[in-house]
């Protein structure tokens, strides 16, 4: 089997650890951007999550010379026309906290008068080779609705207000085990795993 050193386009050790656990059965060595002092974070100019994941994978791979896995994810609320979408992290301003972003979204959703409160989490992932060529990309989606108030302290971002279909608890209340089966990120990484399994088996 082929051992693959794979850069994860993030400085977040928690994300690297989570991906490492999901890919534990594959001959893949994951590492993050820490140690690459001159790497510049690319501007996320894509109109979709997939476009942003691809441009980040391409940029980090070309800057470092390593195979790279990058992702982009966020929340789309039907009554808000798909917002916050690719602007999920910057919805209430670049320096806003998770609580401030959630408060803004809940206020705007109430103003629409929508009672169904339908929403979905989307995660796109892309893998680029050491020259920046995109070798594989995948997307995972988790459908659900927005709770009236934040509940639970698990997860991050909009997790406390998202209730996935088939459940009454929010992502902020559900266990990591359950989220590891149904979340948008879990669904995307399962597709990535199938590609990496084929690639490393060559």
C-alpha cells in the first residue's frame, strides 16, 4: 500500500484530530499548516462551498509542495435565500462570535415569518496533488431545521440551533458519535475515504 503524507489546510488541531480518527484505517499521515511560516491563506472568492474547497486545496498544495485536503462548510437557511451560505463564518462580521452570528440569524429568520425553518449544513472537500491539480472533490449535506433557541454546548458555530431531520436534539446536544454518522462533514469524508482507499491501495 502507498503511504500518503496529506496536508490538511487548517491551523485547527481539533479538525486535524477529527479527520485523523475518521481516516485511522488508511495509510495516511495527516498534518496541518503549523510550521509553514510563509503560507498565505487564500481569499475565499468562490460562489459555492465546493469552489472554495478547491481553491484552498490548490493554493496550499502549490505553496507547500504537499498533497492537500481542504474543506469549506456552512449553513444554508431556506427562508433566507440560502444565507448565510459561503459567508457563514463572516455572517455578523469578521470578528463576530458564534453567539453573535446565531443571534443575527435567528432575528432575521423570525422577521421572515417562516414557520418551517428549513435549513441544511453543507460540507465540501477537495484533494489536490503536490502541484495543485485537483484529484478528487466531494460534498456532504445534512438536512434539517433551525431551532427557536440555541441548545447544547457540543460542537461549534451554528450547531446549537441546527436540528437534523429525524432528531429532536440540535447538533449542540447530540453526541459526537451520532454526528460522526449523520453530519455533513461525516458524509463528505466518507466519500473522500473511498477515494483515498483506492489511491493508497495502488
